[in-house]
């Protein structure tokens, strides 16, 4: 159970802060919801409190874990399937997991692939989603602005061997 003020990650949406816990009637049923505010885009999301395990809601990582995220981002790209559809499904599963290290892998893989061969429209959109999820959590953990986090990510990939 989370409380107002907790920093959490909602897979496929990103990280945010629980602003309130409200009871709402939706489709004739009263349920309790976390009201989560995302730092990017000023969006608010309602998450049923009785469904947090199924949706994968979790607390943000600790500050000490950020270095490991950067290790993943700086790591070598594994051999990826030449089949676009398989690659896409594999990356989508990693994003859906809500695990920051898996999301960082997707960002790394797609950033490096974009530099080498370019990305399809679907993979470009996936890269943007994964970056947004990663950046939103790093903003909350490090207390930096979005532009600062994006600058750090850009530096990592500019320094990566080609």
C-alpha cells in the first residue's frame, strides 16, 4: 500500500508522485484510486488501489541504484533479432515489466540501432516511450530537470563506440 507523497512507477506510463487517494464511482462501482501525477506532461493517472500488484506499481529505485542504470546504458548491445517483429515484441515486454534496468536496455538497444541503421516508425515511437519512462524515474530519483537528464543520456550515447 502506498501513501500520498510516495514516488512510484506505473509501467508503460512512467514515474510519478501519488497526490491523493480518492474514492470514485466508475461504471457503477465505487473503488479507491491512487491519483498519480507524472512529472512529464503534467498528466494525472488513476490507479485502482486493489490492482497495484497486477499493474506492477512499484516504488522508484534508490539513489544508489542510478549508477547501475548508467552501467546498463553504457553496456554493449546484445545481438538482436533481424526480425523487426520479434525485436519489437521483445522490447515491448521489457517496457511492460516496469523494471528500470529492462527499460534502460531498450533505450540502449534502440539508441545504438538508430545510430547504426536507423529505426522504423514503430521502433522510433517505442524509443521515445522508453526514454520518457526512464527519464521520469531518473527525474524523481535524482531531483534534476528533464533537460539535465536528457543531456546525460545524450552524452552516454555520444561517447559509445561506433
